[in-house]
């Protein structure tokens, strides 16, 4: 359960706003996880690599058909 320093109270997770703010004083008490950009970069690189391999495969097929 998130603890609000300013109110010196525990706040239920379901009353904490979407931005992680305390309903009593509005200070941010829950640090939301940042978007996993490393994962997105990995997915993007994998997609690029697979596209490259696909193009290579198509080129190979067109040359050996
Ligand atoms: Zn508060």
C-alpha cells in the first residue's frame, strides 16, 4: 500500500490517481514503471533483422528460381 509522507497516511491503491497522486494532497506517492524502452528497441531491432532476412530469402529465391 502506498504511503503518503505529506499526509502521514497509507492510501489504498485504488484511490491513488492514474498519475500516482495522493487523493488528499495531490503529491505523487506511486512511481509508475516507465515504459520498457529497452524491450521496444529489442523488438524493433528484431523486426528489422527479420525483415532483412526475409528480403535476403526472397532475393535468393528470385536468383535460384
Ligand atoms: Zn497525501
